[in-house]
C-alpha cells in the first residue's frame, strides 16, 4: 500500500510537471504590433499569422517530446520509470491535442456570418432566474463615500492603471455576458440575451442583447470583444499580463454578424459560460488609439457597460470623483438587476487621513464607513449620533475567500533566500498576540494562501504558530547559532540575523509591526521596519525592491488563481534577474510550481483544479513563501439611517460573496428618511439605537437557499 501511494503521488506530480508548460515556452513576441491609429482590421490578420507560427513551434516541440518519451518508455525497466514516462506522455499528447484544436479554428480572430453557426446549438436565456436585492429599493439620491488618494490615471489599462480606485471606476460596475445567481447558482444573461455551448464544450456562443449599449450610447457589438483583445495585445501599450493571458488562455474570438460573438478556450473549463468570456471595449471611443495611447487617454474615462460613469464635470482632480447613473440605462429592466444600482450618483471624496474621514462620517457628510477595525467599532463609535439612532451599525458575515494578508519573501534576497530562515521567520511572527491586542480577539488566523475557496482549499494545511524554540531551531539550521548581547542571533562569522520588512505606513500597521518586531526579537531575529505610502509599497513590490513585504492580494471566487503570483515567467527575466512589474512578489521560480499554475489555469474539471490547487498551497507552505496573518470572518459597517439594505427572500443585507458590502450596489438612499433624520437632528428628536448582526450566510449558504429556484416573474414581488 505504501509503494502504491508513493507511485500515485509521483504520477500526479509528474503529470502536473509536464502539464501545459508548452503553451508558455514562447514568452517573447517576435512580431511587432504597433500602429499609427486604431487599426483592428489590419491587426487581426497579423496577429493570426503570429499565432499560427507560434502554435507551429509548440507543435514541433511537443511532437519531438512525444517521440522521445515513447522511445524512453519502450526501454524503461522499472515500474516507477514507466509511471513517470507514462504520465509525461499523457500530458504531452493532451498538449498536442490542444494545439491541434487551436489550429482548427483557422486563426485567433475570425469574422463569420449567421450561416456559419454550428448546427444543433441549444440556446439558453435564464430569464426566469430570480432577482437579486430587495423590491423595496428606491431609485434616486446621492451616496457619499471617500477614497484615500486620487488615481494616477483614469485610463482603463496601461501604465499606472492598477490603482485603488480602478474597481469603483470600472471593474465593480462592468457588466458581463453571463452571470451566476449567488444563491441558486443558475446562469442568467446580462450583455448576452442568450448563450449556447459548442458540442466539444470549448466554445461559448453569445447573442448580444438588443439595446445593450455603452454609456456613450453606442450599441455593444460582437466586434467590440475583438477590440478588447486588440487594445491589449497591440504593442501600443505595455501590458504583459494581458498579452500572456489572451494568447494562452483564449483560443479565439469570432464574430457571427454584429450580434453574436463566440469565445473559445484551449480546453473546456468548469462553469464555461462564465470563463469563456471577455468584456467588450467601445471601438469608437478608441478611434485615436495609437503609440501615444497612455498620454492621449490619460484622463479619459472609458464608456462603461454598467449603470455608472463619470463625465468631465464629475472629475475634480485631487479632490473628488462622482459616478452618475447612466440615463435610461439599458440594464434597468433586467429581472435580476432591477433592484440594484439604485443611487443616482455616488460621490467619492479624496480624504487621505482616515481619522478625518471618520469625522466627516460622524457629522453626516459621508453616508457609510467601514468599522471592522476594533478601534472604530468599540471606541470611535461611542458617539451621540449612534446613541440617538441617526447612525446604524451592522456586522455582516460573508462567505468570500480570505485575503492572503501577510509577509511575502523575495527569495532572491539574502538571508530569506534560505528556506530555513523563512520557516524560522514564520515561527517568530506572533499572530495571535496581534489578534488579541490590536483586534481584541475578534479576528482569526489565516491558515493558508487560498483559504475560503471551499473544496479548492487544502484544509490539511495549518499555518505555523508562534514558537520561540521552533524558530531558533530553523535559524540554527541556517547557521545562526550564536546569540549576541542584544539578543539577536548571529552566524559564527558575525553575520547578524536581520531582515528589512516593508509595510504600509497607514492606520494600525505601525503599531502592529512594532508588536511583530518585539515578539520576533525574542526568537532571535531583528526586523528592520520600513513603513512607506501604500502606492509606493505596491510599486516597490512590483519592482522587487524588498526583502520582506507585508501585503494582501484581492481574491475572487469561485476558483483560486496562481499564475501571476508564483509562475517563473513572472519571477525572472531572460537574464535571470528579478522581473519587474509583475505580481510575483516572491520572485519564486520552480518547474513544478510552473506546471501547477498552468494546470489550475487550464483545468478541464473541478477535480483536476482541486488536485493542482491543493499542491500549490502545499508548496507555498513547505517553502514558506508566505507568512499568513489574520482576517476578519465578518465585515462591520456604519451608515446613516437613510442608507437602506436588502432584507428579502433572495438577499439578506447583501449578497454572500461580497467582500465589502458597499460593493454590492444593492443598497439605496431613502430621501424621505434623510429629510426626516436631518429634521430630527435639528429638533433633538431621537430614534432607537440600532446594532444588527447579519449571520444568515455564516458558515456558508444555507441548504434551503441553495434549493431556491426561479418563480414566475409576476409572482416574484408578491411572494417576497
């Protein structure tokens, strides 16, 4: 049994090692795709030719590898060798089959007609999927919130576009082709009125909804999805992530007239209607796109498919940005969205000082404020407006994956290039003390890099706990065996165990890092703290200008993603130096991890993805690439009583898979209640103090909610 277990594990690892590596072996584009202006028609044939040549190279490499493996397999004498070679052969043949499928498409970009559609497509529409939100929601009013800094650009993509306000301006409000109901898990169409899957389950066909437009009034067409790809694949913009992603994860984008787009993947994936998908880009808006794109579009807001956008008059540089509801927005009457995006306007003031922002919230100039930090929830909310019932408080338990917040090591820097130093460092971080002291015991320990992804989380992994003895054991293995008078360990040659740690110099972080530093010193390691502004911290991480950095990455359900964080293509350049402008803060490069990252990206089944994801998490733990720290299993918020939240059959406070309730856009501003509240303040009238706990989704979605299915449209509001 033991030998069988070893052979099985070896087979799985070797299968992953030889996964889809072939598709990433050509990382340098050999064809220039610059243009003098918007030139989608000229770009598409050039890119098709490039993909044709690139696939041919991959095919030759795979064919040669298959022949070599088959020859070795014929001469293999041990069962272990045969298992290894057999696993490699299966995956290489799978690679070859993927390439042949891509070749059969006839090009990355294709322009066809309705007559070219495959026969027998079964079209779905999801029209009877129940609504999200609350029928009591009212349209109108202005919501007021804040951002800590003004964005460096308003461009959708390109240099400096990955800023903190990008989500509010684009990502959070962008409409998708097809979405999934958060409770019933049924698909429903948004930009797509209908969709169908190809017989081989690699291509999704989407009919563009009549009347679906960008905020500038232009009808969304199938061609706009090709425009999205063109803008990012062209060398007019430096966007290595999208160049790589679109080339390797999308097999082709075809139009069938103006109203049908087909998106193909190299292999089928779970939840294909969601993942064989791209957003459209407004072709007319980019008529001036060219080599000077970054400057020409620096302060232009791309027209959105969503309910909000910002015009020139809504942008006050350095001070505020106001998003206004698109007049007669085409999504108003979609059954699933009719109770969402309710405010007429959302004004974001730039307030760098969180304490000042809280004061503005306290006097009613901001409608909403995050209170998850215990200092706010327990102390600063000890205020008269809360006692008098003008401000309500709520704790909301969600089921969103946990942000991997903690310390990330640059493994190309000494002394953290030594795995024993990293493991010792992990045991020297007293997470529980920080939870107890700073977060008053309310927060929990993060256990792994991908916690909260259900079946895709490796629950066998438990984060290393604070232990002075275990930390010193690992430090001794790394050669730090002598303790100096200052309590810090040293090597026999006098080299001190000292590590620079970069962190965001905001809010509670300085106090937190001081606690970590104090506790780590007891384990014999000196943490040299370097607090920097948040944007600078992120830029330093991208440039690999750190040894250890404290950070956290945004996460999106339902699947974990690893390529950008751990694949070697994002770790080192062709000269073996740390690669800049990538999210691989670890600068970690390893063949097995590369294969696993690609396996997760291209997994055909949930089981295949689960096995690969579990192994990634195990490597991250074993190699101590990341020191997990803390998370809140809830979100705590405060809001003036005129800000209302759903309480309906299909939505309790907000959707469960939302990290920040504000981002659900299911709340609304009740102008009548606002007038009543402001009048009460003037006269001294008070209301009942309100502190709510919304734990309906705590521990997951209740089974009864999962069983909810569509009801006739006309019965929807009556039944709620």
